[in-house]
């Protein structure tokens, strides 16, 4: 089956086309990062993200279809009834509407069986663009829709290896670390989740971004802090800074990163050594991640440890979690670096497994606070 994936939950607009049968084949994969645009706000500005998604979706869809050899020109004018319905569905996305009509009237319906779209969690105005777009496409092309949880996408893209996803080995413990989330979630049986621990305040990526901002670095700051930390590590000069390891001794598997941010702020006086602060910050968060993940392993007895989300691109965190998995004799899955950030391939993967469970739906809403587990 061919699946179109759509992702607009944050500041990446992404469209993919995959074939799913025995394994997965990626036919088309396109994305546009708005990070540079949001950079001057020091974070993602939701209404700007919404507008940009509206402008980017059609060019990316066109590019994805071309990559999949499915972009076949044909004049197919919409009926008045179709036009009215599309105008209704995209009434809150003016940037998208005119591009949509121009595109759809000039292309043949592609060989796609289902449209998977992120409907949460994320920034609601941004999520709605993708959801409304999916509804308009589904309506015109008569293709079924599958609402997808973005975090499930991250988990599945971590499990994806050599064109396949192994669904046979549960429980799977996932450490999800992104700009909006920090949580330990166990998949007890395939696609059934339970929350084990989560951040009580900032997400890990958010903490990286805020610390970067305090040091005068651009958004997103995670990769920049990580680079400084690596430089300091290579110098092996020792480190005069000492930052707290928040909640490391607490019994539970919850996290807290906002105090750490405040502790960093205290060290910043214009004469600070940015590389060494970055290293100490990264060491502090990594120690906390390792301790809490170890606790969660003892609690859930998983067969597999998965790490997902944008922060899983971090070299030091990847290395240390791999060591932990080895010590615990767990299979370890972490996405290839190109799939750590937000993308639409992961949304198509999740869409496929949800389609297998019959979770087609053409009447759903965007939900910024959507979770993987019941609340
Ligand atoms: O999953 P993601 O792409 O978007 C969300 O769904 O949030 O994660 C983005 C986050 C940002 O906070 C970014 O700074 C962080 O991931 N990040 C990193 C690294 N690469 C991206 N943090 C630490 N080290 C990195 N190498
Ligand atoms: Zn994400």
C-alpha cells in the first residue's frame, strides 16, 4: 500500500510517500525547515509557523510526487461543489487555498491508498494546517485519512532499520527527547503505551535551546551547544563548572530541567567559558537521562530500548545510552541522524500501522496535547 505522510506539528513542513508491504520503500521524501525564520524569536512563533506551512505544503507535495514519479500533469477542473467544499476546508489557511486549487486542477490523482497526517501533539495552529490540507486532499482524491500521533512517529522511525520495522519484540521502552517532550514511555504490547516518566517543566530540547539563547547562540541551539561540548571534551582540560543533576535521586522516572537552566544563567557573566559550560550542561542532562532510563528499565523489563526525538541526534547522549543498553543487554534502536528530527516518513510509518488496525477517520481535529497513553 502507498501512503502519503504529512507533518506540520512544529517548524518543519514535511511530505513523504512510502510503499509498505513486507518492508518499507521510501518513494519520496521532502521537508522544509523554518528554523532560520524563527531564529530571531529565539523559538518557534506559532502563527508564523502556520503561515509558512500554508506556503510550503503544495511545493513539497509536488516535489514528493515528482520524486515518486507520480507527478503527472492533467487538466482536471474542480466542479463548483468541489471548489466550495475545498474553500470551506481551507477557509482558515488562505496561503494554502489558492495554491491548492491551482495544483489540484493540474495533476492526476496519484497512486496513493491512504493519507497519514500528524494531528498532535504540537503547536495547534501549525497542526491544523496539515489536518485541513489532508482533509482537502482526501476529499478531492477520495483517499482515506489516518490521524497520527507525532510521538508514535518518532518511536517507529527509531525502530526502522534496513527497510524494516520489527513489531514482534515487546515490551519496548522509549526515551523520547525533543523540543516539546521528554518522556519515558513503554510499549507493553504493539502500539499500546504506558507513561513511565516525564518532564515536570521544560523539555530537554527546550532546555538546550534556552541555554543556547542565554549564551547568545542562535535557535535551534541544541546542535550548537552539542558542538561546543564536543570541543571542550576533545581538549580534556577538566571543567571548573559544576551544575546540578535535577531529580537524579528521586525515586520516580520524572525529569526537571528548568532549574538547570537557572543554574547556567548564574554562571554567565561575560567572562564564562562557553565550551566548558556546554560540556558540563550536557554531562548533567546525560547523567540524569541515564539514571532515569535505568530506573525505567528496572521497572518495565523491556526487550528493546528506543531513543527518539530531535535531541537523539546528540552524539554524546547517543553514545552513553548505547553503553547503558549494552550493560543492560538490551537491543538498542536510535534513528539514523537524518531521521532524528521531524520528518514525514515517520508519520507515514505510523499511518501504516494504524491503517492495519483499521483506524481510518475523516473527521478528526488537531490536538496540541495529544498523548500516546490514556490520561
Ligand atoms: O523532534 P524535534 O525535531 O522537534 C520537536 O518535535 O520538538 O526536536 C527539536 C529539538 C530542538 O530543541 C533542538 O535544539 C534539539 O531537538 N536538537 C538537539 C540536537 N539536534 C537537535 N539537541 C541536542 N543536541 C543535538 N545534536
Ligand atoms: Zn518531533
